[in-house]
């Protein structure tokens, strides 16, 4: 039958379906979605796929029936031609009704898929809106029990060729301590590989590492 359309089962990842739904509604496909919302959307998509597969099988069965009717009609036409007779109106009406039923089912399938995609797009829109309202998470949180040093001048080193890690320990100098002793202690206790160059880069206001005063704060980079 010319113009017959058979919907293939929806395959691929859930992310592909969500992307298609997002494109229908104009929302960005890349968005942070709550895990619970995602599981719920995943269940909706899986139900849609199962329903689409069932409808595809039904359409396939109808297509086979139509093909069978075609074969029977062709055979009947041959027999009629041999007998110099014509097909009855009742037989013709049966074939026409079968074709109309197939077309009605195909239209129903298209409407079902459209409705399901619209529902998914609505869920994605709600998730995107909820994610947009959430406060931004800190990019570099301070570890528990530690503080991220900023140097005596209140700023981290900039423009230095030595690459420093994100996290730093804030050390308060005790009486009699030296930079070398402090570095050695941190390397031993924390399993680090800090050098004097790292400490100088992390403390741009430290002009003379040999002159430390009690209470002075030093940034010790977490170099591993």
C-alpha cells in the first residue's frame, strides 16, 4: 500500500529522548536535573517505548492482514478474469474498510507519540526551572578542619609560573619555627611534596623566609 507509514520502536538512550523533548519546547538539552526527577522521567520514557513497541506490533499485524487481503483480492481478480466476471461490491467494501482501519490506527499512533513527548517536555521544563532556582554550589569548598589560606595580603599569587593546587593549609607560625622546618613537618605528616618555591609562590608578601615572627600566617600548598 503506497504511503503506508510504520513507526519503528524508539531506541537509544533516555538522554536522546530528553534532548528531542527539550528541542520541542525550546529548553536547553543540557541542564542539571534532580536524580529523582530523572528516574521519574526515565520511567515515563520506558513506558512510552513499551507502548510504542506494542503499537508497532499491532500495525505490523494489520499490515500482514492487508497483504493477505491483497493476495486474496489478486487471486480473486484472476479467478474473475478467468470467468469474465467482476469483483462483488461487498468484497471491495471489505478491502476499503480494512485500509481505513489501518490508517486510523496509524493516526492514533502518531497522536499517542506526540502526547507522550509533550508530557516529557513538560517534566524536563519543570526540572530545569527547579535547577535554576537552586543556589550555586561553591566551586572550591574548604576541607573540614582546614582553612584555605590567602596570604598575608589577602590574595592568592597571580601570574606565577609555578602551578599551585586548589587547596592550601593555613599555618600559624610558632616561636622559633623556620620555613624549612614547617615544610618538612607538613611533608611528613600530610604526605606532601612541598618545596620552598611553593611556599614563596603561595605567600607573595613573604619577602624574607628567614625572618618569621610568631603569629604570622603562612599558606602551605597541598602539593602531592
